[in-house]
C-alpha cells in the first residue's frame, strides 16, 4: 500500500507493523510538508498512490483527479 500523507501523520512504527502483520502487505508512506508540495507530488505521481491523506482545503483542487467521487 503506497500512501502520501502529511509529515509525521503516520510515522508511528506500530502502524507499519500492524498493517504488515494483520493485512499481510507492505506499507510505504511518502510524506509532504506543505499543501504546495502535496499538489506537486500528487500531480506528477498520483497513479503511484493507493491512499492520499490531505487537507480539506485541497479537496476541491484534486477531486476531479480522484478515481471515484465515492471515495
């Protein structure tokens, strides 16, 4: 599972361990430090991410690029 998330949001090592053991999958987090950095990374790599965690203020900028409006 490839995730893009705010810096520090998913840094607890327990999270990675739980996902690996309970879901039997690898977990990778790409972190960003600002909304501008998120937008730059998302636009150039959005197909590489399974999950994107971002600010509600960013939603209107990316909603048309998300795979489904139900997500």
